[in-house]
C-alpha cells in the first residue's frame, strides 16, 4: 500500500479528526473510502460480488441445508 502526503489546513484537519472520531473512524479511513469510490474500485468490488453471487445461485448449491454427516466428510475411502 502506498503512502500519500497532503497539505491540509490545521483547523480543517483538527475538525475532521474530531468528526471522524465521533463517527468511530479515522480521517485516513475516510479518505481511503473516498478515493476508492472516486477511482471506481468500489464499483468493481460490487460487480465482482454480484457476479460471484449469481454464479452461486446458478450452481444450484444449497445454502444452509446440511446434506452430509460428519462421517461423510471424514470418509477417506470415498477419496480413492
């Protein structure tokens, strides 16, 4: 990860730090999120997750319904 140096007015930075603290985050995290959104990285991640979920749905895999036993999962003979 790269580092970035910014020149920001002291009063602006102080107020930003206070507001970020009130929101339970940091100025660094806020700027990182903003740059991800600005650069389109966030949209790429959302598209990738949507593609993944579509593939899972199309696979017919069942989520939340156990169809095997513990013994089934540890059956070494089935691997041969």
